[in-house]
């Protein structure tokens, strides 16, 4: 594990400083490299227009990217998805997770706002969660400025971002903000127990394993007590009153068990939740549709769930 591995010559995160880890090729880079090795054509990026903006974070403006389907009717407000990227709250950004944001815009026929929240360890917990809530608050107030419908806003995210999506919905509830109409949480960090069955089964999995997750938590949390904070440990949070949730899971993922537990806790709290697990794929698979058919299937499923929520909200804005 300490040797340089694979054609991209990656080193394990736990051997690196965060600044060094951010310079390594990402999972998305690996997908591109594997596609080239397989002799496949690069993806066609037409159909989605993007623009860079800034939104209000908790401590000042933060970068964000707006994705809008080019075939959407001009002048017609679209549903909005506030999307939070993964990377353990330490690495990655909106560029690394560009494929996922594009897929959600394409499959849900919505505007996607992909937010670059502050990262640890420069800004430790709860800076990421504070920025996520602030960006959601900004979207509620400013959706028309990005061509969005303020009555149809969902939250979504992957891994650390999947955690932020649910934590943001909880924080919005507690702050008295309008609730998102749906939560899409893709293989979320939902706990801090690194000895669950899936952690034991996938202790040395790639691209995420126990050592990497311990490294992320070490660089994100201020103290050991933060690991029990319900914003990190979602399985212990008050989940009542949340909007419907869709959880996407990967079989080869140390986070799988906590996602299963989160599903159970949501149902016990009376929240409508649907979880779908994809076999033979790893953590981070969602954005790799140019390589993995399971990713495309998951994207279509996520888009269908979001579109259904958006349509229901048009028919009955109280839902």
C-alpha cells in the first residue's frame, strides 16, 4: 500500500499531506485513463451549458458552477438541485465531480448548482456543513438568478457530499427554512464507526478504505468528540420531518453498512426512503458512466426519482 501503484502512480492518502493528496490524479482521472486504454471515445459534453458564479458561504463568497440543459425552454424556470461534491471534506472540488453534476442535470432536466464548500484541514468541521447550509439558503433566495424555480429545490451529494445533503436538510428544518423537496444521497458518510461489517469486508478496498477514511476524519474533525456530532454521525441524528430520500449505494464500499443503517433510521423516523445498491462496483462509481454501465443505470434511476419529486411538487406544492 505504501508503494506507488497503478498506471496513475498513486500513493495512499494516509501517507500524504492534504496539499499533496489534492495534486494526485482523481478517480475521475482514472476513469478517463481507463477509457483511453480501452480505446473508447471520450464523452460528448454537449447538451449542458455551464457558467461559474459565486454564492454566499458561511464566511464569505464561495465558488459554484451552474449546469443547465441546453434543450430546456428559454425563460421557463427549471427545478434546482444543490449538489455537494465528495472527497472526504478534504480533497476534490466541483471539477473532479463534473461528470456527476452533468449527469444529474441531464437525467433530471434540472439546473444543478455544484458548490465548492471550504475544505479541511484549512477549515475544519463544521465549516463544510455551515457552507452547505449557507449555499442552500442562498439558492432558496436566489433561484431565479440561475434560471431556477424556488418552489422546486432538491439537495444531492456524493460521499462527504451525500452527508452534507442530508445534514443540510436537517439544518434547514431546524432553521425554519423551506425544506428541499427531495434528498439524493450517494454512498454517504453517515457515521464514524470504522468497524462496521462493510468496513471489515472492504478494509483495503480502493478507492476508499478504512485507512483513507480515518485520514479524512483526522484532517476534518477538531476533536474526537466531533465524531459523535449528529452532522457527522447521521445515524444518530434527529431525522424526523425530512423530505423523501433516495440513497444510492455501492457493493464494494466501506460506507455501505452505515448507509444501510441510515436507511433504517430514516424509515423508523417516518421518512420515505428508497435505497438501491449496485453490485460489483466501488465507492465513487456514480460519475463513471463513460466506463461503467452501472453508473449510467444509477444516473438514470437518480434522475427519475428527482423528476418524479419535481412533478409531484408542481401538482401539490405542499408535498
